C-alpha cells in the first residue's frame, strides 16, 4: 500500500467532508500485562468523557448520534448499519464497561469515546494495492470479522476498498476480516471521518491525540496527520516513516 485516495464519488455526496489519515510503522500490538491496568483506566476515563455527548435521555437525539444517522441516510446501506462511534456511545450510555482487548484497539476506542468521532485502523500489509474511499459499484467481496460467508457491498454504498474488495463497509461500520488488526499487525493506517465543521474540529484534535498515544504505548513516531478534502484527496505513505 502506497497511498489513500478519496474518490470523486465520495465528494459528490459529502463535498464539505474531511478524512483524516495517519500512518504508523513498527507497532507491537501484542497484549501487554505491563500496560493492562493503564489501558483499563484509559478506557474508563474515556467512557466518562463520553458523557458530554450523551446529554439527551433519548439516545438517538444526541447530536453526535443524530448527525451520523443523517449522514448514513445519504447512501445505500445494509439495514441496521450505524457509525462505529454510535455503537461505542450506545455501550457507554447503557453503563457498560470497556475491558482491554489489545493495545491499539484500546487506544483507538478511547479516542472515539473521548472525542465523539469514528476511528478505524487497518493493517497496511494486508491491503491489496492502495486504499480507497468511495461509492461501491456493488458486489465488492467482503467477509466481515467473525463471519464465514461473503457479504458483498451494495451498489451505492460508501466503502473503503482495495484491489481485492471492500475493506470496511458503510464508512466505518464494519471491517473485513482480511485486513483487520491482529496482535501481529505492525504497519497501520488510521482513518477518521468528519462531515461538518464541528466534527472536523473534534476529529483534528482526536487525531493529534491518537498520534500521542501511539507514541506513548508503542514507542514509535507516527506520520503527520493528513487532512484529505475535495481539493486534496490523496495521502501518500511517507518513505521515511
């Protein structure tokens, strides 16, 4: 994988959106007992931070949730598809605790909860060719995490994809088992979507914090944050990363 490209078809739907991209190499994502307690506190603190996005007793009327539901109404999707940040906020709203899973997953879940933004991270070494975000032609191969059967993308659905099929369906709703993070993942790409100015402000802060946490937990320096827009839709993986 050499670059991330946001297709013209995406900007036709969301001309004012911004997609933040971050690259990192040399991650050791194996579960680490030395940081387990720290990561548990990180998730607990983030769950508490999420309260500021959950001020309405009717969950769907909270602005972060409402805005992403309206975004998902702009394209074809599988019934029940929701933004990844909504799924996390719903668990927080129900008073559920987040237990550590693996270091990088814990880090990006904490960012999503703290800043109210969708975050996805994929294993770059499993991407076939380059990574794109655009509108599906329909039929792109996709086997979701934990499934045994192919669930191809729908025509008109917004997906991340590569040369072999869909990488993540409905923006950041569900990722493919083929490219998912594992404990052996080392070189990664992080993505974060925003479709309005308020989301963009939070996403910019969130991506900088993600970079800090990657450095803290993994001892590696991430790339600069790339802010992809209609005018600048491509981020290339730095050669000296």
